[in-house]
C-alpha cells in the first residue's frame, strides 16, 4: 500500500516519495533491485500519458527509508500535458517477467488520483488585438493622426517593472508610430497621454516588436502617416501604406 493521492506541478522537476506498507500499515522492506513502474492515464480515455520507473531508496539498513521508492519527473515529462486530474497505478516487475499490481488501500484498490497543477508561474494574459485607428486632424501640426483609443493595461497584475510587449503589423508603411500611456483611471476617448516610445518607418513591410516597462492604467497606439513630397496633407494611403494591427500584451 502507498499514498494514493498525488499533486504534481506541471513543467517542473517533481520528486515524489512513495511509501510501501503492509496491510497493518507497517513499512515493509523492498529490494534495491526491485522494479516498480509508475503509470499515469487520462481519466476519461484511459490513454497512457506517462510511464516512469521508481528508484528504490530502501537500503535495508536505514529505518527512515524502509519501503521507500522515489518517483522523479523531469520538466519535460509534464510540459505537454493538460492541467487536469489523472489516474495512476504502480506495478511491480516479478521475477518471471510479468507485472503484479500494488495496492493503494486494504480494499485492494490499485489506482490513485494524480492532480497535475500549474500553480508556480503566473499565467500570461492573451494578447489584445487592436485593429481600429480612427483618424483625427491635429491643427497644431496640420496633419492627420490615427489613434487606437484606450487599451486597458491591467495595472493590478503588474509589478513596478511591469513588462509590456507589442507587435506592430505594417504594409509598405511610411510614417511615425507612437506608444502612449496614461495613469488616468477614466481617460476620455482621446484623453491626455504621454509618449513613451516612437519610431519612424520608411516603406516598411512586416512586424516590428516593441518592449516597454511601467505600471500604466491604459495605453494607446498612434501613428502619423508621412506626407508625399510636394503635398501638404498626409491623407494619402496609396503613399504611406497601412498599419494593419497591433497585438498588445501587458
């Protein structure tokens, strides 16, 4: 018999001690040459998802290690498995080459429950897709600006060195792109923002990546198209191309 409920952390090295006992709950010695196999199954489909041999810690001398086996799972063993409850069993390789069951309790139960958890690392939020950049005319610079509006930056989830990432998708784009941020909890649609990053492009096609840090309530993405030489307006997309979308994650 052994402890029949396990908690395993996904994507980490797990070291789990399995204690073998008799029906009177007394530790029983196990041979260092014995082979015990841990088998983990999908609870719904009964598909085998993981199989590992146990290491025997019992040296037949030390009382504290009597009847102890060690299950060692590497990071890669669980990385591709879903966070869920699984069924597991432990079998013993007999001298004739056949496998015998070991039991979880005095009622000859042979399976236990393994909970695969993912509690150690914070989960990344999915990217927010920004695809709308309505134009507005800025009389101070006599040019059109295209602003995304307010994009929530989840300040409650960020530390003082919070990392933000943005992927900017452009096609033959000419102009300047700005990343702006605000600490206001209720900014207007085109509220007051501070520019924290800017970059000029000249006929750029592809994806450019931006990383910046800080705790902000909202961010927005703005671009000012370039003006065709000789023209007085920057409202000609046949010249300045397009900025199609921004994928943003805080």
